[in-house]
C-alpha cells in the first residue's frame, strides 16, 4: 500500500470515524491498469500514477468517495445496467455527500444539483432518458424500435449503450465495480450492518457529518423486489380454495371422494400508467412487461390498461385469452389521479384490483374506492407523497 493512502486512511479513522471504520474493511491493491481508483465491495484499487496527481486532501476525499460506493450498495445493485452510466449515476449520488462531510474531491468531479438527494437508480433513469433523447436528435428525430408500452427498445435489454461523452464532460475520480464473489447477498447484508454500526459509533463520538444519517438509513433499507409484491398483490384476489362441489376426478376410480382446488374466475384487472412524462421510458417498458406477466398468471376476466396524465388519454381492454400487445403510452401533460377512478365508477366497473404506476406527485380522489389499490411509486417511498388509501411499493428500475 502506498504510504500516502495509509496516512489518509489513518486520518479518516481519527477525524472521520464513519469513513475510517469502513475503510479498514477494504483490502487496498495497487493497480496500474485502472484509470483512477476502484472499489468492488471487497478491495480498493488505485493507480499510483493517478494518485501522484492528487494532493493529500483530494486523496482523502477519493478514499471517502470509494467507501461511500460500497456503503450505499452500489457494488451490489448494478445488475444488467450499462457500467459506465451506472458509475456516473453512482458518482452523482455520492459526491455531494462527500463534500457535505467537509472533504475535497479532485477538480472536474461529477456533481449536478438536479440529482442531490436522489438514488443512483433514479439518476441512472434520467441519464438513460437524456442519452436516448440525444440519439433521437442525432438521427433527425426518428424514433427507434418500440418495446411493449411504446418505449424505445434497447438492443440488449436494460444494458443500454451509453451516449458518447461530451468533449468537456467531467470525469469520474473513482470506479465502482460489481462485487466479484458468489456470496453477494451475504456480503451486501454484512456491509449494511457495518454501515449502521459505523454511523452509530461516529455519532456517539459526535463525529457523524451532518446529513449523513438519512443516507445511512436509506443505504441500510432492505432490498425489496417490487415485481414479487405486484404478483402477490394480484394473486391475493384469486381466492383459491378446495371444494367438494368439484371432486378431484384423479382419485374417483379408487373410490376416494376428495376435494379439488377451485379457482373462481378473477374479475377485471386494471393497470394505470402515468403518462405525464415523469415516468421514464425504461420504467414504462419494465412495467408493461409486468402487466403482461401478471395477466398471464392471474388470468383476469378482462385486462384494462389506462394511460393518464391529468385525464385518461387512452384505454385498452383485453378479454381473457386475447393476445396482449400494449400500445405506446399516450399523454404528456400534468398529473392527477382522479380520472381513472371516476371512469370506472361511471361505467359501473368494480375491478378485482387496480395498480397505478406513478411518481406520486398529483391529486388523489377524495373518496377511496371499494376495491384494492396498489400504488407503484417511481419515487423512493421515504420521499414519496403518501397515498390516502391503498398499498404502496417502490418501483426503481
């Protein structure tokens, strides 16, 4: 280990114990093949040539930067996302926190006031949307291939190619890499515990930087698969039960009169897509895929898909057994949640359930409906406006 890194790590232990305690969990490796610094949840690598360009305060700031990548779970959450864009999103998320803690970062680091307080996933969605818009403008405004829900389909799923960087674009002072081990869930859980413990110890010493507590709480939140919650919500209305009225014919020839599993027909399933423009293409595409999946599993009498900004802009109805091909999302105005509920009431439709994909920034109906409602929030629940009725689940793509 370079003595300068050892010195600055020791300085973190003494002056910034939150960062110092977590820094000691990482094995430091000299890596001349990397561009700057990198971290993967197990090791911290550095290029000695890049280190020579940093003064002591910048070196300390870059160490804190890399530590926050792991504390925030960035090494464990990339999934199929584009690596370069994910790295930028993670940098935008943590660099303001490093500076709020009183540390210095190298010149040209990534920082944008639009992204302050937002998660890496939220920022990644914005960066992806902006990259697609640039590509569209370069191609003369011609839209690409359409995915379910009317979104431009990337060639390899969520792993969307990054737009070419601008000549004067700021660069990253450290790289976040996926955790390489086979025990990722275990390692992620260990880091969440370590992050909470480091914050508690620093707070007891009066050295937890201001604003760090909310970041720690967010980083320590358990990961929840919104798709599983959506499926559970939809399936809970099927009311599967055993009934003697429909005996199990498999055992009748043996003289056994046993009940069979009876699944009464599910009523209408309603999905509403916020078409105000605040829900980005990638999220709309993933949500469209889940609409189709839920419909295939639950098999409602009818699948009703509405698009709504301040009013319902499009309605698609699919009978049970119909092939489901969702049309592009239509809309683009403001946001209000009342019109879909009003439409259903006026048409005498009492669905088995309704799922509403939105950023939660709009006006709600004054009276709760009689049917179950699930609000699929594209804003993290800790910041989202709370719905006056129904359940809420965080949908971060």
